[in-house]
């Protein structure tokens, strides 16, 4: 059983509703989305290493990579087009009184 490793990454209010930000945490580029709750994924698109945050366009549960328009579900990390079975790693998010935390293990 894996133990959760929570790391504070931002203050509450840092990411506006409907927006995202990219953070570098322990050498990983992670995108956090504030859309119908907070969601976190690897920030690098599998196509050509473009960043899906903060420039990715968010519509509903889907973010569009700004480089070549690949689409990912922000709640699951699943690529919605082009290749089946491709996912960005998803991270658990915990909103606490003192900030936004991710399980980075």
C-alpha cells in the first residue's frame, strides 16, 4: 500500500476558477486546474512536449494543448483524441485551510 506524500504547492486563491497553472514539484511539471474543483495532471503533452498549462484552453472537463490542439480530460488525464489508451499521470489534490496540496508520490 502506497502512503500519500502531500506537498503544499500553492496558496488558496492562486488559481482562478476556470484557469490553470503549472508548477515544478520534485522535478515534475504538474498542471493544476481549478474547474469544477481542483485537478492535477502531468503538464507535458505527450505529442511534442508542449505545456497544457497555463495557456491550454479549458472547456468543461477538457483542456486543449495550445501547440497542436490535443485534448485531455482534466479529471482523468485521458487523451480524448488521436491515440487510444494514452493518459497523463493524475495527482490527488487536497485543499486545506493553508493551501493547495498534491500527493506527489
